[in-house]
C-alpha cells in the first residue's frame, strides 16, 4: 500500500512539473480535471529558445485542410489566428467563437475586414461574454486544445489531445463559457 501511494505521489509530482507553466497561467480551470485526462494531454510550453512553441503546436493541430467543426474561445485577437482560421474554414464548416467584450472591440477596430468577413458567413456564429476571458480553447474535428496566456496576452502553454476524455473535458470547458455568452447578431456593435 505504501509503495502504491508513493508511486501515485511521484506520478502527480511529475505531472505537475510537466504542466507547471500551464497550471500557473490557466487560472482555476484545472482544479477538477480527472487525473486520467492530465496524463493524456500533450503539453507544449514556450521556452527561451522556442517562445512560439505553443502557437506552432496550435497551428500544427489546426492544420491546413478544411475542417467540419471549429468551436473556440479566445481571450485575444491575433492576425496569426485569424489567418489560420481562414485557411481551414470551408463552405460547410460550422464555426462558433466566444470572445469577451474587449476582444470584440479590438476585432472590430483593428481587424475590421476579417470581422466583417466572419459576419457575412452563414455558418459562423460569434458569441460575447462580459467577463474577461483568461484562457483560450479550440475544439476542431475531434481534437481539443486549451491555451494559457500570460498577463501580456502571450500564449505561454498549450495542452491538447484527441483522446475521448480530453475532448470531453475541453467540451465541458467550452460549454461553461458558452452558457455565459450571448450571440452577436449581424449588425450589432461592440458598444
């Protein structure tokens, strides 16, 4: 019994060390994550010699091919993410994105062309929450990603996976944010 408890402790410490940057910056979203989900996550963290590792992982998972489903939460607006999304969206892609009020306002002012293009797509739905979002996530064709950001809006760590337990966890996170959001109707303004 002691040995089993000890190995469980070692596994927990190793998992925590592997996910330290993510856990530090993702707020309380991991408080209730089952241990089996944590064990199945791929963890990508920014490092001094590779500060864009999480972004590169995001782009790799997203890929270049048209996707069927794209659901996300974004605490930032970024040209890189806008262009990556444009590349994988096809005429049949169902897309829903949840942003906070600040991201909506910045999207409308600094990325007006992309914002207007999204508003014109019948299969695109934009939803807005009033509270500031502290993490990002993406559900795309059976893969789930959750991103942690620092205080300056830089993605510092990303966890992802396609195991059913991981995707279910990301779906639950998504639904918890979505349930607090309201749809932005065509023609609505940020104010």
